[in-house]
C-alpha cells in the first residue's frame, strides 16, 4: 500500500448532485431550492443561533454569575459519603446535620459514586437505580419518595 493508492471504501462516499443541468435530470432551473425566498438565494442563509428575530438565547441569558434559582434547594450526595452518618438513618435533616448538604436544601438525591459497606436506612431522599442496588446489596433499605407525578395519578 502506498499513499497514491489510498481510496475510501466502496460505497462510503456518494457522488454529489450536479444541479442546474437542464430539466431532464430533475435538478434543473431552481435546482431543488424552490421559488423565491432567502433559502433560494446564493449566500442567503442566516447565522448560527438565529431565532427568526426573537432575542437569541445567548443574548437573553446573563453573561456572568448565572445560577438557576432552583439549584440552591437541590443537592446530590455520593454513595460513599453516606458512611459519615453515624446512626445509619439517612434523611435530609441528618445530611444537613452531617454538613454534607447546604442548610437550605429541600431535595436530596443520592447518586452512585464510590461504594458503601454498611447498612443504611434512606428516607425522604431520591435515589438513582445504581445507588439503590448498592444500598440494598449492603443490607440497607430505601423508602420511596412520592414524586409530583405519583401524587397526581
């Protein structure tokens, strides 16, 4: 094999449409662009991120210091951090007392990161599937938190 013999695999590159070659080919005259309008013109296209005159997202959002307001009340706890709870009863109040989540936290989610080897009883927290399996494998238990969708049903 040499550089002058390199070719793409057969069928991997389609040949481009040759447009504007008369009515017989089906791609003549307007060349598949339709009639009139910005998209029919050569060079007629809008910039990336253009939202049709609506104020674009990059101009609607503040340029520094932006944090979602709900993120102040939501916290994630890694699985291996649950070992810092002495009595094994994990709930939002005990996580705040152990200084694992901020004081104003209302929703806590336990995620699978690290491992756990002691049995804990989780109540009032959301738990990912992997974290739930690891907690139950270590001999612990997880009480389900009713979600807004479950309450509406």
